[in-house]
C-alpha cells in the first residue's frame, strides 16, 4: 500500500506545481534582471550537463575521442550548421578517432 501512497503524493505535488504557474502568473511577476539570471542559469546548467556527459564515463574519464567529437559538434553548432550535420560530424569524429586507436 505504501507505493500507492507515494505515487498519489507525487502526483498531487506534480499537479500543484503545474497549476501554480497559471494561478500565480499575475501575482508574481519577476523583473527583467531575474528573467535574465534565470535564462543564464538554464544555459549554465545545459553546459554543465554537456561537459559531464562528454568528459566522464562511469567513474572515470571518457578518453579523448568523445570530447573531441563534442568539440567538433559545438564548433559547427556555433557556426549555425544544420543539426543533422552537427550530429553526424560529432559522431563521425568520435568514431574515426576510436577506430584509429584513441580511447
């Protein structure tokens, strides 16, 4: 019975969070500085996630191939290349480096 109670509590909490936005939208209006900080925080969080995924594997380092592929993909993304080209170039770079013996 405990798992059903936990599911019900989590469902109620999720629903409360989802309803809080529309209900409190007019009462709590963040300023421009707060909005800018939240946008920057989202960017920093995404960069940290990419760095963690690119540089680590399990409990150790990921080697050189994966970070090189991420670097190639990031460079192409900054140059506004199409998403398919970014993904293929990053995966191709990683694959070629791993085939040549680089971990």
